[in-house]
């Protein structure tokens, strides 16, 4: 059987599809994943994927491209699958993707859909109302005949060792950026957290993408180690795997940390529900006012002056959460 899984969103969304991908891979001879360019680096980390097709869908992403008949036709020509799972967030429709897959000749297509699918879906599944995104994807896979073959946690292929970047000894990672501004802690608060964590005896590594070097340099200051722009996806996985804890917002590194088994202090802005997007399958502490006025707004920019849902979280709160996680996850007697 040739199977195909689609998840057209960002890096973290693709990581959350990982348990469902493994379920499909346990019964399929070949698994292709279709994802956008933002999710492709994550797809290449997932166990069970044989091929990654990168395509920018006009109905997905922060800056979707215009509809292009030649672009759609080119994707249709590249798809070779008997069975497909379309994975979407709770607020997205799978039907445009299903139409493309039908045009490509995929015979069996399964998706969560509240909209009437006509002949586009063979399995119109209804997700549980409060399910985490990873669980919802697994539920769909099982309904389509792909039961979970393992514990269903997030996983990635074994990352490379990152000792050359991290240096010797224990450390904590702080990742101050986020995929959208509404989910980011303020740089000033993050810099305070680095200073306070260092004062508490922790070595702090500050991570970020190539376009976040200014942010990471400011946050690291004189008390942290700035790794901004120095980690691709596999290397970041290695850095996070070696950390005692990771401090980050609701953004890709939270899910990557979970995928390598590292506990997470989650600075979670409630613009999306924590029950669906919290760090999955690892010990974590959720910080941030989950009842703030921005709750469930899906806002990209904070609609409330002062960003109170996160900026009421202090460096002391973060340090206490890190200490709590280390205490409950570190083996007795280890320092």
C-alpha cells in the first residue's frame, strides 16, 4: 500500500502529526508526506516518512500564494498513493486538499470534517471536541484502519549530538521567539529570566532562527550563551535533547522539545486553546493567563494593550517552573 499524509501548516503542526504518521507507516509499504515549506524540515525529522513533497497551498499558511492551475496540476502529477489521511487543525477544512487528491487518483481519503464532503471523502470523521492535536490525528488514523503501534508520543529521528555548540555540563534552553507575535514573551522579560536563571546556578543557552539574531543576542546578554541562527532543525533537536528543561512559547521548539523527551516551561498565550496545543507527552508547566481577553481569538498580534496574558509572567515564575521540572525529572542524586 502506498499511503500519503498531508499537513500543510507549520513546523510544530507537522511534528504533532508524527504519531499518526507512525501509525500509517506501520501498515503501509511507502509513506509520502505533503506539507508546506515551513513544515518540511519537521517532516524530514519524522520516523516513518519515505518521501516529502513540498507544496504551498492557497488555503494554508500565513501568506498563502495565489491559486495557480499549473501549480495544482504539477502537484497532481507528483502524487502516487492509494490511501490518504488529511490532517488539519480543528478550524480548518480538509476539502480543498481532498479535491486535489481525488484529481490525483487517490482511491481512499480520510479526514476530520464538519462540512458535507460529497464524494471527496471516503471517511468523514468527527474529532473529539477537546482533543489535543496529536490525539485528534491519531484518532483519525485509527478510524481509517491505522491503529497506534506505540505509546503515541511525539518522536523524531535520533538527532545529532550538539556538544560542540552546547559545551560541557547541564544547561537550560530559553527560546524567546515565536511564529506569531501574539505568542511571544517580551524580550525584556526573557532577558530578565536569563539573568535570574543564571543567578540560580543554571547555564542558559538562547536559541532562535537566522532572522532572530538580534533578539537572541539581546536576551542572552552577558549571562547566557547566544545560539541565534546557529541551529538547523536537526541540530536544534540535538540541543533541546540535551537540555534539563526548555523555556519557550507556544511555538515549534515546544513541540520539538517534547519530541526529544525534554520537559517544557510553556509560556502559553491563550489565543489558541492549551488543551489542543500544549506540550504533549512530557512533563511541563503552563504559564500565562489562560482566561485573558484574547482567549481563543487566534490573533497573530496581541489585541490587548500590554500583552498581559504573558507579560504578567515574571522571571521568578519561570525560574521556579524550571526548578520544579528539574526536581521531578532528574534522577535522584544527579547534579
